[in-house]
């Protein structure tokens, strides 16, 4: 297989840090150094809106709120240390035919600003239910916010577990479980305890900055109920790792059935094991990974300008270590496609899998990869048979 470019959109004025795919609509949002977020149609590849005026410095991260009907809500995290919440009614957002234009700019409402971080906000993420928002910053903290009602957020917790800049936050697709990664080379997981949010697990294995963490989607073809969603991570050490949870009984499914008293209080700690290291292809820092909900493939990008696609190929038999505990199966991955110089001589900052919206396709071609880079360009890629 090979990665083939479908199209590239006209470049923004400055680097694009991140792209975020809307959970239900054919839309992608971008976060840019020019202090704007752009909304683009994935049907026509037209720019629909440019969201600006809410931040004084680069927008580093964007996230769509899930579970909404009738409106879209976008969260932006900025180097000015603030978080913006933007709202727009869906009937105003013609995803298929929008041509952009000044008349559309007022349709996004800057609903409110959340502040509290002391320095640059690096990542923002909504929980699967949409009621919690997590943010992280160069100030070494992870904040958890709860939306009490529209435009009213309460700070639930400020986690200060990391010893360095926190690069990424991401939520479990089914559980109220938060993961963060940091310049301190570690990954931390958080749950709500009996009174406060607590760090329930520390994952150590990388030997340099962990840039991104992302959970496996339950719809992935390789997902196994007995172990639950795995966690993937990528690092400055050039590696991509996959981690699997080991519950007290050795089964994530059994842990879900346990009464609340077992999941809370003193027994809230979780054990996670490294079960895969993907083939090393990148020659410089790996910035971003995305785990496909449809094919189960992982795509990565990084400082070396490469985009690489990996596929899981085999499972090693489960090891019995104790009578009451099993290790999750170790798995192997292979590289199925890669492209160098994906954004010319520039670094590739982000890649995301997306449903294909520009035409009706099935099989390998019903999903695409959206990438962005320091060149300010957003590109769309498909996997083609060689």
C-alpha cells in the first residue's frame, strides 16, 4: 500500500499546530500560530470560517465537544494561557457548500474564556460524554473543568503530578479516565476518587518527552472487551508504544462490573503494561499519533516530515504469571505505508484519521488521513494499493 495525496488546502499565514475532526459532521478545525482556528469542509475542502479575535497568541490546540445536536461547540487552547469556548448553530454551518467569506465570521460566538493556567496551554480535550474538559500547560498542571450549564464552567481539580511541561491530555472513549503525557518522559492516568480526582497510574517506559497519548476506540476491529481500550503513546525517543490495562483480576471487563467501592478509595490504582513497541521508522521526534476507529491502524507523524501507517498483525499467547493475574497479550505491528517530505521540508505537526466525506467509498478508501505542518498547509491522504 502507499499513501497518496488527495488534495492540499491553501496555506494559512503561519504554521498549523493541530487538526481536529468533528465527531459527526464533515468538518475539520485547525489550530494556527496566526491566532486563528479555521473550519474546513471535508466534503468540498472549502474553508467555511476563520475564528479569530479570542486569543492574543498562537492557538495551539482545538477540540470539538461531542454529543451535541443543533449546534457545534469548539474549544481552543492558546499560548496566551487561556482557553476559549466558541458556539455556532449547525443551520449556520453549511458544511457541504460553504465558500467562506466575511459574512460568516460573526456566526461563531466567543462564548467565554477560561483562565487559570500560568503559561502556554498545550492541549485541550472533552470527555466522551462532553461534560468534562481537560486542559494542560507548560506550567506543569492538568486542569479538569466541568460544564455546569451553558457557558458556566467549574474547576474540579488542578493536578500537579508532572514535574515538567505537560504536552497532551486525552480521555478514555467509554470511561471517565483521563491520560496526560509530559516533557518529564511519563504518562499519568487520573480518575475521580471518593472526594477528589487522583492519579491512578504512572506509565514509565519512554526515555524522552512523550508528545501524544491516544486511546483505542471500542469500534476498532482489534479491540478486545476483556482488556478494554489500549493506550498508544509517541515520544521524542523516536518510539511509539501501546499500553494495556491489567486489572486486579487481569480483566478490564471484570473491573467494569466491579461495585463502585472497589474502583474508588484505596483501590483506585490501576496497573498498565507495555504490550507493543511499533517498528521504528521516524528519525526525529514523533509528534502525533491517531488510532483509526474503523481499520484499527495507527498513523504517526513527526519532526522528520514523515507520515507512517502501521497495522497490527499478530498476537502472542497470554502469559500466566500468577494464579490470580494474567498479562495482556503482546502484539506485533508492521508498517503498511509511509511518505517522506509530506509537507515538503517542513515538520508535520499532526495527523488524524477521518471518515471520507468527499465521495461514497467502501473498504480501504472509506477513511482518509488529515495532516498539517509548519508550512501552514492542511493535506488529505488516502491509502492506495500499490
